[in-house]
């Protein structure tokens, strides 16, 4: 288990506190449509942190080719129709490039700045000339609008209960997922980044913002500075 991360509930728990069975149950929202609108049709996508394939499968259905990467073999066992690679994202070096590199799930907000640098370097290393990197950021009020909850139309409730500072600009976030037949919790560390801090982190890795894809600034399309 990664330091500061933990999870509870039925089934396997990954090193960052994610429950495999929970993520297999969570619905997917508008993310695949946002991605599809921002990249060329039929693009080959390198999905970093694919989990059980919540985004992988809708992207495949939209005609994309996906290579799915995750550090959890239990997560990747749930992925169908995509090439899968198991290992830490920050160390990945496939020796090939892709039209699109996808870094979703707020991974850019990892608490460890060295891990963040590694994640972004992996993005740069694998994006083709003229290609793009799509990154999902936290919303502006992610750590302040608390506690909050969302009831999914399928019948489960997601609660972000707290976000407490633990030093060096990092917060410990506690979330709860309530289903009719099971409850899961996850505690993880996240580093809030202002827009300027986010863009600075991209610049250090050799990336620059091409466009903010959503009005809330959560989805971003970046390109390598050399492109």
C-alpha cells in the first residue's frame, strides 16, 4: 500500500486504496465524449491508470484503439478488448509513441511531486509528434466544498467526507461509496494545484496547455513543446 493510502470494503484493494469491485460498479459519465471530441477519430490512445476499463471500454466502442496501463493486475483482469500493460506509470517506457496519451483520475494531483514528474515525463515520452496529452484536473472547489455527496442515477451514493492538510501542501482525502449491498471507503493523498502551479508542472516536463476542454477547467489538452 502506498504511504497515506488505504481502502476498506469487499474484494481486492490496490496499492492506492482503490477497491477493484467498487470501480467495476461505478458508472462512467461524459468523460469518453469529452475525449472523443478532442482527438482524431480512430486515434491510438495510451491510457495511463486505466483501472478496470471504465473509460477503456467506451473509448473502444467509439472506434479508438487503446493500450491500457495500470499497476494493479486485478484491475487489468477486468479490461476487455484492449492491450494491457501492468506496472507503475511513472516508470513506463514502451519504446513507442501514441496519437493520444490519457492521464485521467486526477493522477496529476498525486501527493509526491517526484511521482508527478515521473507521470508527466511518461506522457511526454510516449506522445507522437503532433499528438496530444489529455489530463484530468481536480475542480477548483474539490478540497473546499466539503462534505459533499452525489447520488448516482443507478442508485449508489458517493461522499467526499473530508480533506485535511498533512503537510508540504498535501491533503488526506477521505471518500465513501455506499451501495445497497456494500460500502467501500478510500483514503488517499492529493496535492491541490492552482492553474498556475498546474501549468508550471506541465512546463517543467516539456508540456504546454493547448486548450482547456471544459468550462470548469477539469479537462485539458496539452502538447509537447517540441511539437
